[in-house]
C-alpha cells in the first residue's frame, strides 16, 4: 500500500472540492432526468440517492412537536443535507488527522476542524 503524504490544504482548495461535489451531483441528476422514467415511485428513487435511512430521518423529524407531517421531498432534502454536512466535516477533520500522520479520525481532529473553520462555529462546545 502506498504511503500517505500529509499536505496542508488551504480553505480555497476545500471550497473548490465542495463545489465540485455539488456540481457532480447536479450533473448526475441531470443525466437521470434525461433518461426515460421507469414508473418507479418517488420514494424508491430518493432512497437510492441517499445513503441515510429515510424512514429513520422521518421518525426523527416527527419527534419535533412542531412537525406533524413530513413530505417525502422534505425528508430527502434533510437526508441529503445531513449527508453532505457529515462528508464536509469529515474531510476537514481528515486534514488534521493527516497532519498528525494518522489515517483514523479522532475526536481531537473534529475539535480542531470546528475551531479552525468559521462554518462550524455553531458547533463549538458541543463535543464537551
């Protein structure tokens, strides 16, 4: 197996990575819409696009007393947003793990990412 080289990543490189993944997902959606519809229900196609269990997310959404009904589209949007958020914070924390010459993310890597990146300021103190 090849050795991993830790290279510092600037915020502009991280932002371009994020934009690229969004553009890729948009491109995939555009390709899907150009293909003929097979008549599958929307829930089936949404579940394939999301890596998180939609039924569990819907159940979590319904635990909020202000939410009585949750449409399939809203559940899918929440699932996709959660998926992208976890991916983003994991990539940012991976930079700190690589600086420590490690391949495994640790809590301190998440703490460092939260402290260093302004987008995660709302998470400060949540891991305490």
